[in-house]
């Protein structure tokens, strides 16, 4: 039986066999994609051809050209506006710099003016001081010039005394200055010559002394008297009222 089956397969009457080549799936998908792409290209060509036939493509090109022109015009306008803004900003910065410079210069002028006023006041004081040094004709050899007293709001009294010897080659003076303050206390006359108001005075041509006096409570100072004493002899006396 087996021999008979084997002989049947080897003879002409044996069943026919077909051999098919198997195509891989990636190649199949690539082939399908190429076919679809080709179809899409044909469809796009047909669409563009239909637009050319209908006359739509010319209008679209004209609209695109018009949009390009408008876009260029807008770019030009934006560029001009940017330049104008930059120029305006530059002018504003320049104006700000000029204002700052002018402000600094004005502040310097104010400071210079204040310095000049201070210097002018100092020169006036010096001028008054040196005018007081000028000897008076037929005057005493030693005299008090420029007794000044100023009462501050705090109650303190600032005083200043200038003493000169109005002679050439004057000998050195060695004495003391005694101050006496007068006024009213509780409605009654008041006077005082405190120990701090007696000062040593030594000079050759001129001597200047100054100080601050604090009067007692409830005292209203009305005047100051300065006396220059040498030994036990009073050489000069001067009073000033407030």
C-alpha cells in the first residue's frame, strides 16, 4: 500500500503544486502609499487645472500682490513711526540732560551767592572793627571801642569788647576787664558782676574779648557796663543798653 502511494506521487498523474512568492508587509504599505500619493497628485493637478479654467487663480494672485503691497506700506509706515519715536526720545533725553545741568548750575550759583553774602558780612565786620581802631583826635590814650551785647531767645547774653591804645609804640597793657550787668528782677532794680565777668586783659595795640553770660532766673537784663582796670585805677568805662 505504501509502495503504491509512493509510485503515484512520482508519476505524471501526481497532484499539481503552485509556488507563490510572499511580499513583506513594509513593501506592501510603501506600495499602497505610493499609489495614494500618485492619486493625490493627480487630484491636485485636476484642481489647479480647474482653477485656471475658471479664472480664479488670476484673482488670487492679484489679491496676494495687493496684500504684499499693503504689507510693505505698513512696514514703511512702522519704520517712519519708529524713527520719529527715536528722534522724540532723543530730544526728550537731551532736554532732561539740559534741565539737570541747569539745576546743578543753579544750585552752584545759590551756594556761591551764600558764600559771597557770608564773605560780605565778614568784610563789613572787619571794616567796622578796623574803623574802631582809628584813633580819635584828642582822645584818651586807652579807650573802649565797640562794646556790643546781644540777648538771645534762649536767655543767654552774648557780649564783645574791643580795647585799644591809640598811641604809637604803646607800652604793653596788663590789667583786667570787669563787666557789670544791670536790669530788673521781680519788678526791682538788679545788678551783678559775677566772677566769670572779670577777665585778665593784656595787649599792646588792641585787645578784643568776648563771651556769653547766663543771667539768673526772673531777671531781665537791660544794660551792660565794661570797665578796664589797671592795678586799682579805672582806665576806661563804657556802657550799652539793650
